């Protein structure tokens, strides 16, 4: 029986979560929520504490302090947790000798899900014609689809996806994007951890960024990107003079080539006005909006590489 999402789990709640392994602190007083009906991107560099946070949420590691709960209850306290929370972890394992269909049947029986859900999920994830094949013959992308099918067996109210695009080809990534958005539209809280920032930016409503186990940013995608982060890309034979003029007006300048500049905090129209007032020649000029990758690198302290080729004409 399909659970009533409106009365089931409302959100993921991480409150002052801290986890230490000996003298090493993996997660440090982390707090955020993932709301129902929204996709939350959970981002951070390798070693940031994302996996530890997810494992604490799923009861796989015990927090040193703080809580990781579903609407105030830990995973262990949930009734029928497999029907409440669907999970795809990056290291999901399969019995290689089982067929995809039998893998789901075992999970359906263990979770008390109707057997009919097995074929429904195989169709949903595009494995209807491959359900009778042994998993050892599946590609990485097919295994990832099978893991997603397993996560959805119980028609959960919360969906947690750790690197869900792993092994998927471009059509598969588009399919995943539509699936994730569809799950949120049906009222589920979807928490996605991924390194594919450009893809994450296309599906998330909210973003949580951590580094070194600590929270660096949280909010809607627009809030994390920030309106002030936009700017312009410009190419000019008078780039030194132009850079000086723009800096004097408060713009942040970085050079990406002998005559190429990235201008932070100033739109292209204003850059053009400054250049025109001084009769400076421009060979290219365009707005440059701040990407999720830009924001991520700033927030986590990673150096951003200049774009290849500079601004386009």
C-alpha cells in the first residue's frame, strides 16, 4: 500500500551534528534541513564529511553529539523504515549471481512491499528488458538504475541519493534529472549528494555546502549563488588601462589572458559605459553569471581555474 506522503516524514533534520573518530573531527556542529517537496543538494569536496553525515542519518555511525533525524525520529525509531526512507549509497553492493528482478524481490520481501512493485520499478528505471539478466553482467550505469529502483520500492517519503549519476551516460543523466524532479513534485524530500555541480544546479531547490566538516553555506540555490556574484568577461587591447578604471570603481578584476579580464561585481553594460567614456577599444564583452561551481570553489577555498579561451566574441 502506498504511504500517505502528506502525513509521513516531513523532512531530514541535522541538528548540531558532530562526529569524531579518535582525535579527527569528521563533522563539526553541522545543522541543516531538507524539506518535503524540494530537492536539496548536499555538496562538499572529498573528505568534507558528507558520507559521515549521511551514515549518521541512516544509523550506520553513532554521532558524538547532536542529532540526525527524520521529523524528530532517528532511523532506528522509524516504523517500517524501508517504506519511509529510500537510499542510494555510493558503495551499494549487489549479489552478482542474482538477476536484477530477484534482487528487487528479495528487498521487497524483506521490506514488506508488494511484489508487484518489483516490475513497476524495473519499468520506471528503464530495466524492464534486463530484469532477467544476472547483475554481474550489468554495466555500472545499469547497476545504478537498479539501486535507484531498490530505493523506490517502498514508495518512500524521503529519498537520499549519494552520487546517483555515477556510471550514467548523458541520456541516463537526463532521465535521472527528470526522475528527481518528479519525486519532489510528488511531495518527497529529496537529498542529493553529488560532485556533478552543473547537473546539481539544474535540479536542486536548496543547497547545503560543507567543507572540513563545517557548514559553509545553506539556502535556496539563488541565495547561495548570490546576486552580487555576477560580472562580465571582456577582451580589450587596452586591458591594463581598463582594469585600472574598473578597479577604481569597486570591481574585482582577474586576468585570464594577455588582453582578457573577468570583472566581478559589475555587469557588462556598466563595463561598456566605462570603456566608452575613456574611448577604449573592446574586442569582446558579455555578462558572466556566477555558476554553482564558482560559488562552491569560493565557499570551500578551492582555487578556480580560468575559463579556456577567455570571453567569446
